[in-house]
């Protein structure tokens, strides 16, 4: 592609910044700009002469004398070193291409101790140009400028939610609100799935070699496209007509792929499930195998995954594998990371099940199987008013990362990008990881848990048993609030100023800067404030239009994902700004805050029955006393303590974090108990759920006694069903995902892998990501795949063990004994 300037008439349009790419042939970056009117992507090459660069301490002369390959220019530049709070002179080395900076054995960063030499060039370019992805821009004199926001709207928001803001804080908050309130873009997208005909049913086709034919390509578009392209093979059968999708049959694979590539060019976004590792590289490499000219293939392959020359590629598998997305964005609704499991959990639908290899399917069966995979990807993108796409847009704005990078990196990568952007914006030098460790690798507390680096949060052991009328108090965003209120950042903890060394963090030898505000403290503090003050309340404001309220819900979720990880990354060794004293100070202050709050409760004669990290479970009859505690926390700790839940009663086991309670809204909360975990057999789950229903009716001590009698009967009934064979095999099956290929399990062989091997022996294809269903049996392996199991093989005693362990977690709180209930004497245990 040659250099392209956008035509003059296009400068009045709005463009959504989709992504940025380095073009090796042109030796410059280009932007992918989506025309927000017609959803077409325009390419804009850099015309500023921007080059890759890094910094070194060596002088100009020393660098020039080294005659480093790829160096095009050197100059002296002053930067502010936050770490040491001083201005520093550095030699800035410009290179001909990114590989000259780093990535080869002879690159600059291999020869010299360099700063800012490991930032991917496309991000370096965006940071320097102060371009934030996923917001609208306009073109003015060849420059991209953000579309002017609605200043009156932003002013009103600030006046309403931040009446007490200082001038400096106001500017930062205004920038964040402007980002969150920027116009949304309706992205046109295509979801795809391919099927490949492997000559050996048990062999997974290689996307690198791409030797096997692509026999089906299914495409579902946001514009209504529902198509399946089928390749005519020797075993081709007539396709039944249906109203769900159109089928196009091709005699020639080359023609089919050319048509697929043309369709891709129509969409700015192409989505897959595991497409970075399979669908996209296979489609590209298969095209090359078949001698289709490279310029006709719109798919590009890089070190981090697949993309499109103009558009972008979203791999949902990688996104849903992100722990922060799973836990904080989707509340752990899915546990396994297969398309089947995620779709079932989030949209209540699953894959079309097949019981034979792809090669043995009729053409109609193949089309339906492939189409529904593409449809599931599409529906995951679009459910709940395109929640996922909106979430990606908001995270992209916050992190300063293009959407593709958001999908491919964990939350530590998102936070790193935001911090790097801010360093570049203020002309701060980004520190090297090794210098942070050299100067600030100090840890001053001993961990309670073996394997941890420093002391963590406090857990107040629960008072076992049943407690009525319990209130749970929770510190809103505790760790982010501590970062903000105590000014914690890599440069402020153990700062260079002698006069700050008396500002000690409780329980540690660390001190905090009193002279300057930390960059991490400022950023995380602002994000925390706009979430708690604006977007969380607005997301549940019934007076707003549904569409607006949903958008605010997405914003507050995205902010929650960021905030929940903000403290942890500074204690993660793989994080480039890893600074143990920051993480250690955060937990130390959290412990101090927690203990102060417990002391306050006790001084007010409020009984604390359990506490963990940022939550306290209190027995309090007097609502005024609780209100007094909330006000005390605000005034003395500068933290928001809130009522999180009210329980009519709560049951604690001896195990920390395991409890069961009935809220004042009639909802039974079950935390950490096996009966609610998704991998257990339905038989055990149904037994547990029956007990939960009984506990739901408990109102007082008398009804609790009656409930315990009923629970004894429930246990006997389910135990006898097991012993008498009154069960369906399906109800006893475990469902576990195969996280890697069977051959890769070497040191240990878990039960689901043993079952998978038995399936392979029977000629059934099994691969990474498959859900393996198996039953516990009495043979030497102890497991049999569900489809081959018989009732007489079932190891009933094993299931009695599961039933026992599941109920006992609640029974130790209810003062019930499982073995006494089923009539097992101590003598019987030995036989």
C-alpha cells in the first residue's frame, strides 16, 4: 500500500480510530480510521516523519562511535525522571525501523542499557501523537483532532457530581468524563467459523501448513448476512433448504476463498472464537498454498495474532480467557472457556452437537454445525445491546490501547499502557524494571501465607453457627481508594526527599512523599471517583432512558475491571513498573483501616462475626449505630464505608469464606460451597439445591429447627437413591474442559484426561477446549466416558463421598452430622 492522504472532502467527516499498524515496506505507521457514517475504513499514513527511538545515558559521541546498525539520527533530550525527581539529559537514538531498536540479537537494546526500548512501535506512535483509540476524530489540515465534546453537558456533570473539586483535579476529571461521554460508534461486524476436512479424523489440522481443504465457511453479519459457503467434495450431498441461512456451493476452493476474502473487506470488524490460533491463519495460509496472490488476501499475521489489512480482528476466545473480564465484567457466570460453556452461561444457547467426525457429516449437517458456531460468536458480540463491543470500546479508551490489543492483553497490559501514555504526555522518562527493583525492591513485612511475598489482607475468623439479622459493611473500592488517599505510586513510596521519611506507612519501614502527587495515585484516584460518584449511580438511575442507563452500566463495569486490578499489578513481578513497596503499603494500610474499623465497632458494642479484606459482617439491631460508623469512616479514614447487604440470617462453617445466607430480598447467597460449583454432577447439585430451598424458608430459631429435620430427610432420600441405583448416568457425570491436548498431560493424568484417552481409543476425535463428560467407575482407571458407561460400573461409594463432603460444609454450621443421619456407625467406616 502506498502513502495515502484522505481526500479534501473527507475532512468534515467523523472518524473512529480503530487501530494503528507499522507498515514495514513503507517504513511508517498508518492509522485505520472508520468513517462513522458509512462504516468504511480509510487508511491514513504518517506524514510527520515519526521514527522508532529509545534513550540511553551514553553521550552523543559515544553512541556515534559505536556505529550501531539502523541508527538514523541521535540528539540530546531532557526528560523529567519521576523516580528520582530530577531533570535528566539523555541521548535519544532514532532508528530506521522497530527491529533496529529491539527484537534481534544485534539491536540497540541488546548493545546498550536503553530506556523505552520495549514499547511496541504502533503504541509508541499513538502515545507520541496523543491519539486515543476508539474515540471520534475529525481531519483538520492533515491532522487528526478529537471531535469537539459537548462542553455544557460535561460542565453540568462536574458541577453536579464534583462540586468540591480543586482546579488541578477538575482538569483531569474533565478529560476522563470527555472520554467516557464521547460519541459511540455502531461497529459493523462479521462473525465467522471455518471447518476443515482432515483425512485422519483424530488429527487436528495445522493452520501453519494448511494442507487440508476448507470445506465450510460460515458468516453472520451485523447487517443481516447469514451465509454458509460449502465446498463440493466427493462425499457432497444435497443440502436441505432452510430459512435460517443461505448456502452457496463452490466447485473450486480457490473461488470460494476469494469470495470469502471479498466479504471480509466489507466489514471493519471480523470476530472469531480462537481465530488467532486457527481460523484466520488457516484462511491466510490456505490461500497462499493455493497460490492466491498475497494482495488478494486481506488477513495479516503478526507475533500477537491475526488482523486485517484495513479492519480489525476480535478473537473472543482470548477475550473471555481474560480473568478480569470473566470475574469483574461477567461476575464469573462462566467457568470453562469453550464456546459451548461461555455461550450457555451468557446467552443460554450451545453448539450443535455432533457424534461423528466432520468427514462423516452430510452437507446439511456440516452447514448447520458450522453456521451455529458463527451464530454463537455473533450473539456473544451482540447480546445485551452489544455489551461486549461497548465494553471493548470503553476499555480501549481508558487503556489507550486499540481494540485488538485490549483483546490480546490482560489487565496488567491495559494499566501499563495507560501509565506509559501519561508518562509520554507529561514528558516523564518511563523507568526500567531493573532500576525499580534495584532501588525499591524492599519488603518489610513477613507473609502469613507461604509463597506470598508480603503480608496480605486480614481475615477475621467467622463465628460458626447461625446468626440472625446481620449487616455487611463494605469499603467501596478499598485498594484504589487507598492508592488515592495515601498518595501511593512507584515514585512516591520511599521517595528521594529526606523530609518525607517521617510519613511512615503503618506496620512497615516505608514512607510516602508529602511534596508531590504520585502518577498512579492520581490516575487510579480519578478513575475511582468517576465510577463511584457518577457512573455507578447512573447505571441504576431509573429516570434515565434505557439506552443511556445501559451505556453507563458498561462504563462502570469497565472502570470496575481496571480498579480491581490496579493495586495487584504493582505487586506482580511481570509488570514493568513492579514496585513491591507500593503493593505492600496498600495492604498494610488496608489492614490498618480494617483494624481501626473493627475497634470502632467493638467500642459501640457491635458484634463482628466475620471480616475479610474490605467487608465486615456485623450483628447490629440499631440502624443509627451503623449510620454512625459510616460517617466515622468518611471523616476519620477518608473512605466510603457502605451497607452492602442485609441478611435475615447467615450460616458460617468453620472454613473461612464459606457461608450461606438469606438476604432481606429473599435471595440465598452461597459462598465457597461445593454444592454451587459448576463442575459437580447434577445429582449432587440437585440434592444441595433441595436443601437450599428449605433454608430459604427459615425465619427464626423455631423454623430453623424444623428445617434441620427436613434436611435430615432430604439427605436420607438422596443417599438411598444412590445406594439403590435410582439415578440416570447423565446426572452423575462430571463435565471438565480439556485445557490442552491429551498428549501434553505427562506428569499427572487427571480423571477427565483418562476419560479423553478412552474416547480416543474408541476412535472419537478429542482436542483442546473440548468438554469431557465422564462417570466415576469401579475399573482401574476409576473413570469411564459418559457415552460408554453402564449403571453396574458406577462407583457408588465415590458418589457417597461427594455427597458427604458437599453437605458437611453446611452441616458443621448447622450442627448436623452426615454419617449419623445416614446411619453409618464408627465400626462401619473400617469396612
